[in-house]
């Protein structure tokens, strides 16, 4: 099938034989780009931001994190399937994409097979899960801009991807900033301010002098001392 010229105002991929992709291949490449952008500029960093800064949501943070990561994995897998019908010769972009998809698959498997909170391997799981996730996010962002360079995209695509990533990152940074503002002064315990604001003031209890405490009291004709009651309660 002969190659059909692509309009100059749209991104095009020049193959090594100096031909351009036909219209069908170009549409598949655009779909691939949108799938990967949604996976690595939106859902993957959003899942990381929720897991990092929004654990005060209770169980909802975990389910939000899981849904975002599964969507990122599914979209990236669909993007790889779509682009297999496009004769791309850029080995570096393809290799990084395959590595990234393998790491994402491992993350999903690790997430469903995670040990319990008290399991002896839980700390190892946390370290691996955290750092593989961060590595996936870094490679994913790099692949987005690498793909834009290869497709000779206009600056609007760069700006859109950057704004999306910055918006998701601001959710994490903003939450951490607010949490820092709400922290008590360094000299107070972490929960001192909250306890002082929420707990009612305890009534002031007046204690008698030791001499009065040991005074024998006469009740109903019998003598009684507070020392004897305290010993009986023990």
C-alpha cells in the first residue's frame, strides 16, 4: 500500500527509507500516543500521589490507588498492542516501552500478592513497591516526551503533557504543604495541638493536705480512715 502524505500541521514519523506513514498507520500512532499519555501523565502519577499524600482517606486511598494503577497498566498495554501495527524503527523507544510494561506488570502482581502488615517480608515489599513505582513513573514521563520528539509533535503537545503532569504533582505537593502548616511547633508532641483543641477541659481537682488525709473521720459512730480504704482497694 502506497504511503499517503500527511498534512504538514500534524505530527508525522519519518521512517529510515524516507517515507511517511500512511493515514491508517498515522491514526494508530496517534491512538498509541493518547493511550500512553493517559497512562503515564495522568493515572500512574495520580495513583502515586494518592498513595503518598492521601492515606487519611482511610480505605478509599488504597482503592483509588489500585484503580489508577490498573488503568495505567491497561492503557499502556493497549497502546503497545496498537503500535505493533505501525512499522516503528526506533529501537530505544520500543525497548524502554517493553521494559516499562514489564515493570508495570510486576507492580500489579506485587500489589495483589502483598504480604500482611505484620509479615516479616512486609518491609521488603514496601521498599520494592515504592521504588519500582517511582521508576515506572520516571520512565513513563521520559517516554512521553521521547515519543513527542520522535513524532515531531508541535509545542502544544509538549505543553499539554507538562501541564497534566504538573497538575497531578501539585495534588501531592499541595497536600504535603498543608500538612506541614498544620503541624504543631517543634517543642510540642505531634498530637498536642489536636488534643488541646478537641478534648474538654478537665475539672480542677483539689487535694487535701497530707495531715488532713490521715485524720480519722467519724461516720455513724465508727471511725474510718482513707488509708484503710486505699489499702482495701489494692
